[in-house]
C-alpha cells in the first residue's frame, strides 16, 4: 500500500502544476505563462482600485477587458496553490503511515491539479481582449476597392449543404470526431466541389472548368494561353495545426484526443479526385501536406488507398511519406524590414513548394486570437522552414496575446506579404476554403452555427474563388454574422475575435495601396517594385440578403454565388411525375410542363439558391389537363431554383428543381 501511494505521489509531483503547464501549453502559450502572472496581478489591482470606490464602473469598457483576466488570475492561483498544499499534506500523512488521510488529501490535490491543468492562461487573455475595439467598417457596405480578379471577376462561390455533415456529431472524442466517415458525407462534399467549380468558371464540365482555371493562371503569369502540362507539379497546402502541436507519435498516429478543426479529409479528397480524374494531373506530380507538420496517418491512409502515387509530405522520415527539403534560398522579404516584426526580416521555404508550378491552399475558416481570423493568408504561417512562426505574430492584430491590440487601419499587416509572395499567394491556382466545421477560435472544437441558413447546425460549407481578397472578404462577413457580441454574452466560448476593429485592414491594403501605412511599401519578393492590387474587397449589404455590388448590379466589386442545397423550405417534394422543366441549362426560353388530374391553382416562382424570391412566373387557376408555360429568364445568369406549387382546394403539393441559366 505504501509503495503504491509513493508511486502515485511521485507521479503527482513529477507532473506538478508548473511542469504540466509547460508540457500541455502550445508554444505560444508557454511564452505567455510568466506575463500572465504580471498582467493578472496588475489587472486585479486595477479592478479593485477602480470598482470598490464606485461599483458602477464595472460596466466600463476598460473593466470588461480587465475583469476576465483578474478573475482568471484568481482562479488559476487558487487551483494551483491548493493542489500543491493538498499534495504536500498527503505526502506528510503518507510518511506518518496515515494512509486514509494520505489518500483523501491526494485525491483532493489531484482534483485541484486537474483544474489547474485544464485551465490555460491563454483563455484569460482571450476573454479579456474579446470585447476590445468593436468593428466599424470605415467604407460602409457595398463600397468596393481594388481590382477584381478571376475568369468572372470578383466571383466567389459559396456552396452550403447541411447533408455534408452529421448534425448529431458530438466531437466529444475520437470515436465521434468530425473527420470520421460517419460524420462527413464524402459523396455530398464531392458534389459540392463539383457544383462550385463549374459555377466559378461558368463551364458545364469539370474538364472545361479546370482547363479554364489553368489558362487563366498561365495568362496572368506570363505563360501564355495554355492549359496544364503533364510535367507540371502542384503543391497542396493544407492546415494541420494540431499535428504541429505535437499530438502524434513518431509514426504519425494521434496520441491525444484533441478535437480541433483542421482541414477536413473529405475536402482534400474532393480536390484530389478533381485534380487526378478531371484535370488529368498525374498523381506523382501532386505534393500535399502542411510543411510545418506531419499529416496524421488516418488522413494519409484514406488518400493513399485511392491515390497511392501522390506525395504526402512530412518534415520527419516516416514510412510512406515524402520528406521535404528545406531550401537555402530566401523565399520572402517582409516589407516592414524589421520595424514591426523586429525578430525576423526574411524566411526560407521548402524546395518542393518553391519548385511547384502551381500552389493550392485549403485553409479551415476560423476566428483567431492573434489575427482576428485565419483563412488563406494565415494558413501560410505554416509554410516557412523555421520551427515556428511566432516572430510573425508581431505583424498581427494581437501580437502579444494581451491588450493593447493593433486595431487601427493603415498598420503593417504581414498577411499582405504572404498573399503577394510569388511562392505563396502569387503562385496560387485556386482558392478553396474548407468551412464544413468552422469555429470562433483556432484551438476550439467545431461549433454549430446559429444564424440563417444554418439554424443550429454545422457550417457545412465550402467556398471557391480566383480572387484571394474577395473570398477572404466573404469569409469575414460570414464569421461576423455568426459570432457577435450579443451571442458571446450568452455563450462566452463563442469568441468574437472576428469583431475586432480593423480585422479587415489587411484586405484593404491587399486591394489598394491607398490603405498602406505611410512608411510601408509591400514588396515581398524584393523586386524593387511595389505590388499591385491583389483583388477586390467590400462587405455585403446586410446579414439578411448577403448581397455584394455585382449581385446588386451597381458596381465592380464582389459577386457572391450561393449554392444552398437541401435547406429548410426548399426541399424537393415529388408531387407530379409529369412535372418537367426544360431545357436545363436555360439559354433563352424555358418551358414548364405539367399535368393536372383536376382543377387547381398553380403558382410557379424563381428563387435564388438561398431562398430569396426573384420572380413569379405564374399564379392562376387552371383546368385539369396538360399545361405548358414558357418563361424568359431575361438578364438572370447562374444557378437558381424553380418552385411549382399546386393547390386543388383540399391539398397542396410542391416541387422544387435546380436550374442553371447561361
């Protein structure tokens, strides 16, 4: 008995609160551990000095920042000190052979130690800065800046289908995680990508869509009007932050049940199937991974079963992987020249990425406690050869994970350099964003979205574009619609980093040099020439209609095409086997054909894919028999829904079909 207790006590003291914090914290977390005590003590003192004399000050904005840090500081100290005292008390009783008391104090100490381990100082900082400098758009809605990019300039395609994800998924542990086949429908995700890429290019086949994408890229990179050559290589950059965080063994297997949203394997598989089967890219010409991490085995096993010749890259030597090679050449020169990011001026990349003819970037759409948001630009923090990118955090909104934040417009933003670099954003063929399981904070489990059209279900979305600025602009609008200050007051875990003021400053600067800081000229390739506009930026008109300038026909900004399948109120209900809509796609005139077994009132309507009514084709009473109604779509172009409702006085039947108008 005594020997067993000694062994347990040894483990408790080896993994004491301080040691455990150092092990369990991610690298940036450890750097905030000591400052946490200093800032926590200052916050507590300031709170007491201000609020005790005048309690009403608790509602002041500065107190909203201070309170979470002060409270967290007290909670952390309490659990840590209590755990140490109880564990020492247990040891004393153990030496005196008082085993019952030793066990009692040991268990109590373990409880407090667990509280200390679960708690992270970063959470206190996150809560404290969450309400800082609320977002105010200096341009107003539908005020585009920059030059739209793409085959169809400024087009962003948002594909949403709730059937892609399992609404009953809990993400509680590895047996019910988002990446499992039971929780994410590969067939649905494949179709989402299929619909999206054709809508993005305006083409009717996958082969035509990919050929148009390659030709557009090559025309804009001095290669002429040419498509893909089977000797060219493609590097696919994914987001695998949990793999970098050390949650795997030397063979690439998971060792901790950390459910955080990285790029979903189903979105990667959808892309691989398109590249190999439709774009006809040889498997051996594709490299895929996150250069700072080693992709998990469960992902490689899924992909390699279908595509065994693809290179699944790793930093370490792992069986079945391609070890990537760090280049000796400088890959990027940061445009602040050390004035903001004073620890770094350049970075090197990996040869496989630098030598690639094309880059594809598949980030996961999330809020971010340092950058406000993390999408395509932030995903390239994992593209350099260093052991971490902590030096780059100085170029973000929250460089030290503590107030004050960099929430003014026209401040240096490292995102712009990453978006413009010839090896990164400058070499990106297609912008494809995974938003199947989005969340408000980069190290959180996926969170269900409450806003329309999600209605307490997973985000279940992907976004595609050829305009890097436009697609991140849409991503910010989606996240800002979902994660609001009002929402956070009811659920503190739904962080509002995306609501920070100037969260879109990097998009202003990527779109137009008029928003650059006075002392900054963006030239990440050290060419001696400033970059041009990388794309177009604007915010949508409102959170209900979600329309951009090109949707409204009054500008040259973003065009958002929404393909929303299987949403409530627009489900297909087979009501009439004779109902037909032809031709589909529609070029000029379309015909609606149906048969009535008895007299009925017939209403035919045209909707956008997210359910906004555009036209009423007919709404009148008709006699039994065959009927044909012709319809001219006029200036409509894209993907729409046609809904036919038949009411015979006692029952109502309804049918909805998807139509494409060319």
